[in-house]
C-alpha cells in the first residue's frame, strides 16, 4: 500500500510532525474503498436538493481510497490504531450485519453489545470528532484531547454528551461543529452503519437519539452482563445537522 504522509501539526498531541493520512472512520469499518466528492459546505447547503435528488454532479473530482484527512501524526495514529480502532470495527460490523439482515423498513433495533468495550468505542468516536474539526475546536474543548490520549480516563465533563443512531441511507455527515438554534452547538458524524452526535454545553437531552454518554462508565459497570442497546435507524439525505427526514418527506416538500 502506498504510504501517504505530510508534515503538519497533529490534532491530538499538537506537535508538528509527519502526519499520516487518517481514515475517518477507520479503514476497517467499511472505509477502505469509499468513493466520494469533497463539496464546499455552503454550496452543498444551498443546493442540497439538487445534489441529493436531481443528479447534480459536483465539479470537483471524485476521490477514492477511503475518506480521511491528515489529522494525526504517525505516533498518535498508531496509538489510536492499537487502542480503539478494533473495537470500533467490531461494533460497526455487528451493526451493519443487523441492518442488512433485516427488513429495510424497520426503524429501530435492539441488540446485545456485551462484547464491546464501550469506553474504547466512545474514545474512538471522540477521536473522530477531533479529526473532523480544526484546532479551534480542541482549544475550546481541551478535555476531549485528554479523554482520547489517556486510555484509562473515565472522567469527562458533563457538558459533553454523546448520542448515536444507525444509518444506511443518505449522505455522510462530516463531524464539524454547527451552532443550531434548536440544540445549541453540536457535531454530527455519519458514516454507515453509524451516526453520532456530540452535544456541547446543552443540559437538555436530544430526544430523537440514543444517549451513549454513559459508555464512559463502562469499566465501572462491565460486570453487568447482557447489556442491550436500542438504536433508531435514520436516513441522512440533506447535510443539515439532525435532519432525519426520509426521501419521501423531502421529495414531497418543495
Ligand atoms: Zn500526534
């Protein structure tokens, strides 16, 4: 495999070093041969309907080989790879299997996650949000860096709340921070089979989604066997955060 590196500032250790091309999500979680376009955000917002349903093709060239960025240095990349990536991959494969082996009209699934190390999973999700945003993000929210860098750390301020859903329909969402009038500051990352929302400084629970903030207590609770999770499955056709309207709903409206 061709090694792709360049020199820059690492988003995790904040040192200037040789950076690896980081697959977001991990390569092993269905992101090996992803083909995609990079679209300028404002353009995509303005023409969401044309791009989604009317076959408007981006002028940018088609990229391939998996979605990602030069976010982390070789050391940090190796650290994430050895600590968290396998857990994410395993969970992604379970979820994908459940979605694909059931009727596509089913809107929610309950399944067993006893074998998943949920603390590691949450740290991998946090790493995804760090990789997806620019440096101002972790200047504002530095606890997220500590949470990822220290694999044992279970403490994370209450102001960070994580949510999750299943997805296999629509477009990816890239995890960058949005300031919304309904939910305050949120980051949303969607790449089938998962969608994740990180809610910042919002004391209210986001009702449509399954909250997974308590995954950080996994090490305290892991004796509890047979942990089950219920996740809704949502389509993500438009690039707007927490817009889960179906194709039918969107095509019906103008
Ligand atoms: Zn680094």
